[in-house]
C-alpha cells in the first residue's frame, strides 16, 4: 500500500513538473534559469549564413531569439503557452523597434498558423513533451515547414530528473521526424554535466 501511494505521488509530481502551470508559476516568480537573454551561437551562425525569410520560434519564451531574428530581417512568429512570457516578448520587441507576431498557444495545437516557414527553431521545448504530444508536434512541424526549409532543435538527451527521465535521444528525434526531414548535422555537448544536443534538419 505504501509503495502504491509513493508511486502515485511521484506520478502527480512528474505531471506537475511537465505541466504548463509549473512553468507559468516559475515565470510569475521570475525563476526562469532557462531564459538566458542571449541568442545561442548556433543560431547566430545560422542567421549569418542564411538569407532571411519566415521564421517560427516554438516555445519562444520571452522572445530573445525572435527579436534577434527580426533584427536580422526575418518575418518572425513566436509561440509559447505562457501568457506571462508572451507579454514580456511583446514588450521586448517593442523596445527593440522590431515587428514580430507572438501567440499564446500550445506547440502541439497550431491550427491558427499558416505556413510555410523557412526556419523553425526549438530551444528546449520538444523534449519535455510526452510521446503522444511529440507526435502532434511533429505533424505540425511537417505541415508548417517549407520544402527545403530548416528545423533547428536544442534538446536534452535522456537524463534522470526529479525522480523520472527527461530528454530525447537522437534516435528518437530521427524516428519522430525523419520521414519528412533530412538530418544535416548533430552536435552533442553538455549542459551542467549532462548530455544535450543541437540538431539541424532540412525539410524534404
């Protein structure tokens, strides 16, 4: 009986850790260590060598990367489920004097968007989704990305996290989107001593 109670408690805790309410609570508290306010060098490298087009930032947070893309001439749309993050993103774009469209929405529910997008960016969003929501995410990605368009993903590789395992392996990414996207490059690194990876894919 005690084991069943503990298992139930852990299940509830994991659901909360992955839920939108957890992240909204953290945004309200200002406890967002993932929000570095700096566009990663991998994204800057891509921007510098790629002519601007339409870009979609999935899980855009407070809009740091969306604003950077807009400054470099991209027509940018950002999506995040947290209204608090989107409000900050809109203010950030206004202060920077750039135009960007921001939507409060789940990345697995994007019927309001019309493609095609030439560049889709995801930094830390896909890997926190469960298996079924990843499938919905992939179908949206396939629908919205232009033929020849780029998809860049940063994700944790599987690691222990708060009593469960979070992350997605390169094999899982390939299984999820490989029928529609050609893998161009994968770079495995570390984040705070744990494995993570950058992925570059191109729409077939």
